């Protein structure tokens, strides 16, 4: 019995160790971005006119001042949720104005999805069917986009595409709102709540990503809504059904949504094993497993059927599978960036099985060709590339095509902030960089301060998993945007005094 008790204690300690590890990782990343820019900017250059050392110093100073004054803040009477809803409704109106004033067509992969979705909406044959055979991962998004575009065609809109930035606005607004509600659930501290509110609005809802209707924005609500369910739903079977439903449907659009699901399951298993196991434990486990399976089914079915619809197969032979992106992630010449040579290499194999085998072999060869020190440096550069840009590469990862010229004064004014060639865009980038590095510092404080709370372990493990994914596979700052609400929530917890973990 003593041995069993010790085993349970070890499982109980794992979440606390995860929180501490996440805090150390975030400190390391903060220092890397601030002090490594001069050496590592060859791999990625953000659009900020000030260095990350200066931006980070400003962000750290602001974070320290907020932490100092938060110690003396008094908790106020809780505002009703409807007031927040009204505020986010007003923000949504502003988002619609921005979308109307600044939208433009995108190139590269987003452009391929938008073009195909409009062709489906108009009942036309696909002009680029080979693209989806190569990249079937974008099939679910394309089918989803075809629905509002079909409605736009039926309404007679001259440019059906314009509805997509408006949907972007709604999704970003919902994501920011859900994150704020999560913080309200976790703390009543006024500074924490105010921080989460205004950072979520300015950094997420009003982000330039409002103009980029692609996987990043169409999947961002799912992880934060899964966290919302985790915090608010008490009945375990219903909770896990909804979490699974959200995560697997979101993963059909962007697979990295599953990182939070894996974190939830892993910590859930640790919590289950840390408890005293009753005689009916298997009934509880079976019920939860069934709930997860039922929740996963719609997302998995949608992913499969949409892929078949776009390619004729649920597993296209020509696809660039995850093994391709692993091989790409180990590319020492591009440091995990896109490589046409790697695409040509993968495409040279006629079958998926041959391609996957060759990808894995090439990836391992690349790791083996480097010494231990060289591999550490390689991964350090990739970590810098992932975290170097507080705007999440908002002006570096898209190709602007067919930018409409609007002559009204409001549109011209907003384009100065939101478009890449806008004269005020660099100021926004500098502000985003200061905010980002301050948020990273506050995230570390939140992880250390609340290392005994399950939610800190959950967010910490999610961010560790996200970072590990970027170190292994293709890396780009925009891949972090999916979890921007998680960074805000963990940073907001830095203002809440530490307390004993809540029982779930």
C-alpha cells in the first residue's frame, strides 16, 4: 500500500513539474529573442523598427510596473457578462470597418483555398485539383469556406470573397471573448481581468490577421473554447465529449489544435492515477473514453469526407504528409523553412509509402550529419524563428494580391496601420513586439506563481507541446497565433496571488 501511495504521489507531482518546466522554457525563450536577435536575425527578421532588446526592455518594465501596482489593487464588484458582450459587440463593429476598408486577396496556399472554395460555390470545376492532392490538409478548410461563399454568390455579391474577412472578424472576436471569460473564471483580480480584456482586444481581435481568412483564424476559437469547457463544465462525460468535439473538428482545419487535447488527456490521466482508485474506476474510464470517441467522430468524419470530395481519396498518394514536414523541419539550410528542393524530393516518389520512408530517412540523415552542438544550435535558431515576432509574422507570411484601392479617408487611414506598405505599420509592429515580450515574461511569472494549479499545468504543457512541434516540423511565427489566447490567460494569472489548487 505504501508503494501504491508513493506512485500516486508521483503522478500528483507531474503537473507541478510541468508548470515549472514551462516557466523555465518561457524565460529561456524571452532571453533568446531579446539577446539573440543580433546573431540570429539572419534566420528571421520581424518588421519592428526597434530591436527586440529595446522592445523587450520596455515590455519588461511595463510588466514589472503592472505587477507592482497589482499588489495594491482592490477587487471590485463583478461586472455582469452582458456588459462584456456589449463591449465585444462594439469591437466587432470596428472589426467589420477594418475588414471592409483593408481587405485584399491572398496568394500562395490561402489563395489556392479561396479560389477553389469560390469555384465550388459557383459550381465550377477546380482549376487546381493537383494542389489538393499535394496538400489535402487544406481540403477541410476549403469545403468550409465554400459555404459562406455560396451564400455570397446567391446574394449576388460582385466579389464573394469579401464575406471571408467579416467571418474572420467574428472568429477572432469570439476567441478573444472566450479567453476573457476564462480569466474571469480563474481570478477576480481587477488587474488580471483588465489586462486580459484589453490585450485580447488589441492583440487578437484587432490583429492584422483579421484580413487573413485561412487556417490560423478559422481554427483559433477551438483551443480556447476547449479550455472554456474544461473550466466551466462540471459533468465529466459532457465535458470530455465537448472537448473532444471541439478539438477534433478544429484539428480537421489545423492539426496543431490537437496539442491542447493531448495536454488535457495527459494531465487528466495523471490526475486520475493520483486519486484513490475505487472499485468502479473502470466504469468511469469507459464512460470518459466513450465520450471522447463520440466527440471525435464528427471532426474525423468531416476531415475524411472533405478530403475525398476534393481529391477523390481519403489518403491521396501524391500528398506531402507529416513525414515531409518533419524532413523539412530538419533542413539545416532553411532552418525549418519552406524548401522547394524538399518539395521536389518528396514529389519524386510515386507512392505515399515510398515517400514517407524516404522522408524519414532523409530527416534522420540530416540530424546525423550534424554534431550534438550543431543540432543544439539548429534547434536554437528554430526556437528563435518561432518566437521572434510579436505580430506572429502578420506582414511576413502572406502574399498580397489585388489590393483594392479605396479613396475614402477612413479606408486610407486604416490601411496606414494594417497594410504592409502603410507608413504607420512599423509603429504597430514595435508595439506588438513590446507587448509580446512583456507577455512572455508574465507567462513565466504565471507558470511559477501558480505551479500547483491544474490550469497552469495545462497551459504550460500545451505551450511546451507547441514549441516541441515547431522545433521538429516546419516553423513560422504565425503557427503560434492559434494559441495566442493561452498566452494571454497565463500572463493574466501572473497578477493573481498564488493559492492552493482548485479541485476539479
